[in-house]
C-alpha cells in the first residue's frame, strides 16, 4: 500500500513484540508452530523468548477449479490430515467431491515434499495436551 508505514521493521521484530504479548503463556511450556516460510522468523523469536519448543506446521490451500488462487479451503498435515473448507465458497462454486479429494491428495504430497526438504526424517513434535501457538506472518493477506 503506497504511503503505508509498516508496523514492524522486520519479522524478527514482529516476533519479539508478539512474544511480549504472549509472555503469560510461558509457564504453560507451550509449543510454537511456525508456518513456513514467513512465520519461521517470527515464531523463532517467540519460542526463544518463551523458552518454548519450536516446530513447523504445514498447510496448503485448496484452490477453486480453474481459479487456483481462490481458496475454497485448506489441508493441514499431521498423523490425521485435516481438510477445512470455506462452506460459503464451496456452496457457490460447487466443486465435485472428486475434485476436492484429488486436490487434497495433491496438496498433501506437496506438504510431504516440503516437510522432507525442510526437516528431513525428523518426527514432528507431539501436540496432544499441549498449549500450542500457531504463527504465520500474514504478509500475503495482511491478516493478523
């Protein structure tokens, strides 16, 4: 945005400032999950400040048929991958269940490729019964 002054100098500063807000969670020994790539430098600063474990969380958008940039949902990796759909958009566009299943498989394969590239064979940190902080940088959408 022209003339818009950024709120933070860089992602590391954003992480340090976020850590101040999240400081009350330090006693819960949280797990910080970063969405690569932009969320990693933010999450690193938070994890360091809270003396928390840090791991990666891989999420991939499910694009609309013919309009891949329009997200109809997302798939989250894990032992039991989760599919989250934007029901309003799905109702409007009515993609076939076959399309959604195929797109989910394709995105899970990409997640697996990225996981292998980023962390090799290391097993993800267990999240069950943990306080989990999920961090992305929000740059693509400006979301907070």
